[in-house]
C-alpha cells in the first residue's frame, strides 16, 4: 500500500512557498507517479468528530512536549480541510493546489476563515488518525508545521473515497486567529450570563440587556459540530437541558459571534 505526504509552509511576509514531497511504502522511499485522471469513485465518508478530536489531542501533546502552546480547532479550517481531502479523493489527485487552481489559504478564506492561514499538511493512504499523525511526525517539514508557535488554530479533514488510488485522504490546515474577543464579542459576552458552569444537565442563559430582537443561538462542540440551535428572542431568559451531551467543552454563540465557553461535566 502506498502512503503519501506533502506539506506547504507559506511565509506571508516574504511571499515564499516551500513544498516538499515524500512517497513511502513498506519497503522504503520510492518514486511515485501521480494519477491526475478523473475517475468515477465510490462512497465518500464525511469528516468524523472523534478523529478530529484525536488529531487535536495528538498534536497538542507533541506541542506541549516541545514548549508550544496548544491549538484549538476552527470550524472553518475544518471545513476547508475536509473539502480539499474530499476533492483529492473524488478526483484522484494528491496536491496542495486544487483542481480549480486554489491554494490552501484561498480555500480557508472561501470557507469563511477570518484569521491568517499559515500552512498545510496533506497525507494519503492511512485509515487511522494515529498512523497519519505518525506519518507527519516522521517528516521534519510536516512536524515543523505542527510545532510552529505562530499557529493557534487547526483544521483537520479526512475523506474516505472508495475506488480512488489511496482511498484515505487527509488535510491539516494551520492558522493564526484572534487571541482576544472582538468588540462585538465583548459586548455579547458582558451582557450574557450562563450558570451553572461547569454544568451537568440544566443550563440557564440570562440576557442582561433584554430587547425583542431575535438571534441565532447555537451551542457547538470543540470540533465545530452544532449540538443545539434556535432562533431566540433576547427578551426572554432560556433554560436548556444538556444532559444528552457528552462531557467536554462547548461554545455558546450568537449570530456566529463568540460568547461563552461551556464546560459539560
């Protein structure tokens, strides 16, 4: 079985791009011929929350060991990463440049990312998160991307495309997002109270400056999955039963503005 790796690191200040490619098999390093023909492939499997959380854990563990601050997952980088993995699998190619000529940074911005896209790792051939992570660890370029102290956000995307050359395609995108809440975020945060936090089951949400306007209220997981969504009036306090959610960290947002971190016990 063939395994492929590529990484790209963009230095935006110098407008330089460095690309290194390795092709590995169980027998060592070999020359690989890329197939750029478009084929009719089979079933495509979507991104998996458990895989994203595992990859985040693995990356943050090695960052901690090397003195770097942990990363957080970003929903827009996840979206861009998965779409590129899916595109590579369904169109049977392996490259940082999309078939439409897009770069990883252009894809991140097109998915709605508001930060600065910094670098990208891609890999193909392995089904498991741990094995793919180890592929990147064993390559200095990929490892440097994962350890870069200039990154604070990551997106991960794994697409399984039956009938494609490598079946499993992985994309990992790194970015630099705002460290602090924006002015709008601060206003929302200061005027919203949630309790208890940490919460086991019943969560209360109170709006200090009540008004009849409605807002799109969401609770999302660390991987960006929406676990609760409702158009609600800011004129009425809310009581939510979160007993069905597994333990972990969630985020309360309004109209896509960050507001509160929720710890579910």
